[in-house]
């Protein structure tokens, strides 16, 4: 959507452009494909515009997947909920009472080890997306295996077998440009509510069921002057 060459040349006059096809609430096969598309499209579009990852519905069965993507996407967060049908518990994780959103500073992009992986159909790869805030980083991991888009028939393609569970291996180094002088990073898993303390090249492995996800905050540790052992 809005990706023809004539549109790209017009981006000098606008700062926002859609990075995906539409959100299809009645198309179960579309939701993992949507997340894959916006992440990889933002790798290019993020250099010239602020990618828009489209709306979603907070009460939809795939709402958690979409909300996690918006949390790391560095994009606007907006919904098309039906009147009086909302999941406020989910929305409150994305929006403050005054309407301010927890928006990361950059367009969400795939991590280096995902650049040439088929995260939708190879049966083993997790999708990892990174972003930055003023002092911390954010990583989101997704199991988007199974569905894909078939260009020959212009339809979503269902897998022949049930999508598999996958394992996402997360490193602090996945967040580009995030540096700790102590080479120690505190990594908080939102889904598991667990804290890990890792060096840049240490990792933690997270199991993900089909359409499963997690959002992790990565904070560099620093020594506090005048505090014995203060990190």
C-alpha cells in the first residue's frame, strides 16, 4: 500500500506512510502475515518516513499479537474498536491515562539474525524486532510461522500442517547501538515477568507457541559512583 515509485518520491513532503496491507479482522490467516510485512517493509521505509503499522481491534483474538507489534514498532497506536467493545486491560499497556503512548524512537526493524530467515514458513525461526528509547532498548519476539501470502493467486495461504512452536534466542546485542560500560544488561520479559542479567553476547531462550509473543525491555547497567558494588 502506497509504495509505488511516484509515492516514494512524494515522501519528501510527508513523514508518515503505511507499511502494510489492511488489518483484516475476519481473515484469521492475515494477522501473522501482517506483522511480518510491516517489520520487513519498515527496514526500507523507515529510512525515509515514519512507517504506519495500521490499526487493530483490541478485543480481537489476535489483539495481543498486534499490540506487541505496535509496542515495538515506533509507530502510531490506534484501534478501530466497535463502540463499547474494548479490551481496556490490553489498551492500558500501550496508552497512558492522558492518551500519551509509549512510542519507541525509531521504526521497528528485524534483528540482524532475522534479515534472511523465512520467519513465516521455515518451521523454526522466530521473528525478532528491535527498537530504542532514550536510555533503554526494546525487543519483541513473535512466532509467526504458518500462514503466508501466495502471489500467484493473491490469497493468504494456509499451512498444510499445524504451525510449530519455536524458540527465540534473545541477546542484548540485538538492540543496535545500545552500549553498557559494564557489559551488563538487565532484560525484563513482559510475558514471563522475569528478569535476566546478561552480558552483550549472552542470551536467553524463550519458547513461543503459534502466534505467541513477548516484549522485552533491555536496560544497560551502570556502576553508581560512591556506592560500593552499586550497579
